[in-house]
């Protein structure tokens, strides 16, 4: 392959393992006060439990978990204690995974900088020899040597924390904590910040239980939409229903996947609920979630039987093109733009809208699969990898790889459309080389991204990206060289040159030769030759 890396095989992406739906709660002032008091109280218990779990470190075991749960049961209830301890466990496990990823990143940066420091100044990279390029100047070399020592110190601190079982977790979010010292830049005052901080630290989450009434005893939503929650023991005086429960006046109506949710609660299957407050908007929401049975994966051949829609993902749009089962582009290229500036809600809405249009186009084409690159830009923003090209590093940072892929998989599963992940190696380069210029006409301009979508689709289908093998230079035919790509794998003698057939290449006899050559005038009805002589 001349130094090219091996291309990984394409595969069908598994569908989502869970479902989450949300509805707004139009609560009254009295209900809002009760929810706030309960959420703040349970949030304080969750903060204390997280601190206790962090102090235990690596010495924690099942017995320690049981002790923490018993202590919380007397201050709330058994089910609230179970939800709090499980949330603490999940939050600490997430912090440990992030800590491990940070250690791996620091080690990779140290190795990368050390390799470049060992090279002479201005040395060129040599991929065949496995040598990286050197730094351009003495000043840059000195700055990188200082950064190397800084990274080593940071790595020593993180490794010590990991060995001791220490994690650094902020209930409420690190970003919100940091904005406390920059209220003007965040567009907040102290009162607004405290409202958001309180809302983020509240705890109103309850796991479901199969076999219990409506699938959840702590936060219960009936089939008629009535919402009630079990009050902690110290707040039992706020109850307005028997057995220490508080019933809210706001009805719950899940419009998205409402029938699926209703089937679960009617059958008393587990449904987890979370009630949260958006302090910026002043709205209350309830989120219902449950696990789904893993659907069997569609075989790759069956998913690609009716062609595929190749999609090239960019920082501002999706470039898509429909390909038939033979790898030929059909119709016109499609582009679905989105804007990733602004708030997180705006970016999420933009991605959902672009994916919705892409899925509708796939259904109109009659294809049953979407091919997308299996991208991972975890190390793509490294200064050691792209040097001073800050614009390109920022471009890669804006790519919504994880969010777009997760959204596409979940939304495509509802439309019975398979998502095929392909290796992203050389798709943009080879697509532009083999498809951009041939498909460009006077009325249609093909971009590099459109050509890359064809390359992605052909790779998913198992076809080579190039259109055909270049003919040999002597006479631009198969008189020399192999014809592997032009022939099917089951064609005999596909590795040999084509046999030479006598006669002209047009298949017709030239004038003056052949069995019927002779007096051409005798064969013309009018008695005159077909061609005038001079």
C-alpha cells in the first residue's frame, strides 16, 4: 500500500439501549415551593453522601455501601436512600473514567513532545522511519521543554490521586462554579447565580421498580397523568395525600413516545423519573427514562441491499449523496446546514433538524442504511499534531462527533434505518481525486465534501473508492497491466490481460475488405456508389 494504513472493516452501529422523554410541568406556586424544599433537602443528603464516599476512597466495598444507605434511610426513606447512593456511585465512577482519560492524555502529550524535542531543529518528518518533525526555532524548543516539565508535574499529581482513590467532583457543575467569579461576563447577578446553583444541586431522581404500581413508588406518574412523590420523613408534614405522599396539581402528558410510556406504566414495568428546575427559564420539567431490549443487529449485506446514503460530516453542514447497490451516485447531492453557535439548546435543535431532514431524504430514496465516518477527534486538537494551525484545531473542536452520532443512531432506529460506520481514512482525499472533477458540470458544482460522501458510501458498500484502474500508458487499453478492478471477483482470468481479438476495435469491416467487399455500385439501388468519388 506504499505506507498507507490498513482500512478497518465497516460495521452496523448498535441501536440505543435506553429511552428518555421529557414534559414540562406547569406547577402552581405552592407546588413549586414544595418541590424546591424537597429537592434542596435531598440535595444536601446527596452532597453529604458523595463526600463520605470520596473519603472512603479505594477502601469502599458493599458493606460500606450498606452502611451509608442505612444512615440515609433514617433521614429520608429506603427508596430515596437507594436512589441517592446509586447516583453517588455513578457520579464517582464517571469521575474515575474521566481521571483515567486525563492520565492517558497527559502521557500521550509527554511522549509526543519528548519525541519532537529529541529531533534537531527544523528536521523534517519521516513517516517510513517513524520520525516526527523537529521544532522550527530555538525559542519554540525552549517553550516546549518548559511545557514538558509542567505536564510531567500534572501527571504526577493526577497519578497520585488515582492511586489513592481521590476524585474531584463538583455537584452543580465546575463551569457554574467558575462563573461565580465572573458574573458580568456570564450575564448574571448574584441572586440569579444562586438560583441556578440551587437548582443544579437539587436532587429529585428516583429509579423505577418492576412489579410496583406504575413502575415507580417514589415518584409516581399514573396512567391518567397524575404526579405524586413520596416525601422524606422530616418533610412528612407537607403531605396532602395518605401515606406521606404529595400530589401535584400539574398533569403530566408525554407527547413524544407517549404510547410506549403508557404501555410500560400500565404493565407496572420500571420507569425512572427525574424532576428538575430550569432557573434561567423559570420552568419545571419531568424526564422519564427506561431501558429497552437490545434489538438484533441487521446484517451488513441486508442493510446495504437497497443502496446507501453516504454522509460526510463537517463543522457547518452534512453532505449526503444516495448510491445504489453498485456504488453509483444517484440524483443530486444534498447538503443540510446547521449552526453550532449560541446556547446548548440551540445547537442541539440545529443538529436534530439537520438529522431529521437527512432521514426524510433517506426514506424518499428508498435506502435502508446511512453510511457515516467513525470519527474520533479525542486527540485531533493537539498542538503537537497540527502545530500552529490554530484555525484547523478550532475547526476540529467544533465537530459534533459524539452528539451527532448518538442522535443519528437513536433517531434512525425509530425509522428502521441502519447506521453503518466506516473507516474515515483517505475518504476526503480520494473522493476529491476520483469523483469531484468527473461529476462537475456547467450546471452543477461538486464540492470536496460531496465527493467525500460518495467515497464513504462506496466504502460501506465494499467497493473501492476509485472509479476504475488507470489504463496503461502505451495505448490506453488493457494491452499491458492487470484488469483487477474492472472485473468482478468471480470472473475468470481477471488477473491477466484481455485476449487480443483480430480486426478493428469497432467490430465492423473497413472499406475494401470482408466477404462482401467489391463493387459498391452494384449494391446500391440507384446504381450509383454510396460515396461520391473525386
